[in-house]
C-alpha cells in the first residue's frame, strides 16, 4: 500500500520487498484474524492487518535493542546502518539512494559510513588493478 502520510511526494514510491517468511507469517495472522482482518496491503501490519501505531513501533524497536544486548539507538539510526550494510554487500550507491528515497546522492553519502570492510575491499581492488 502507498500511504498518503508521507513526508514528500518523492517519499511515495514502489519498494521491492524480498519474499521471505514475512509473507507466510502475515498469511498465518490473516487466518487467525479471520473476519477481523483489514486488508490494506501493508508490508508491516498489526496482527489484524491494520497499520502499526508509531508508539508501538518505537516500543518494539527499543525491546529489540534490549533483547539483542546492543546500545540504545534511534529507529532512524537503522537507516544509516541499512545504507552502510547495503554498500558492504556491493549494492551501488545510487540504488541505496533510491531505496532510502533521497533526492540527492550527497544526502545518501552522509547516511553511509566507510567501514573497515569497505576500506579493505577498496585496497584489495586497487592491488588487483595494479599488480594482477
């Protein structure tokens, strides 16, 4: 579903979501909910199909951090992590820009971080280019 509650016109866009266990889990929730299921074609929904309330989403995020034993972080910080992980997986920065919905590459570059993995990969590539 494309929500009318986005920050900008550009924020409303098609997202490619991998088909994983999430679809199966949602199908199970739909069966359990029966007639109370509200089909809004949401990727992430409450067990009854309705939108997740922002406060509940925030509480679930904080609980996840606590269970994982990692430092406290804003939910927004996960966008920075996602951008950096995508780059580490070899995803082109312009694709990362599109996924995050940034209007310029400069904004995406501020979101990403150069990790040891990325720096090591760049050095190895340069070595291969020079000496292989």
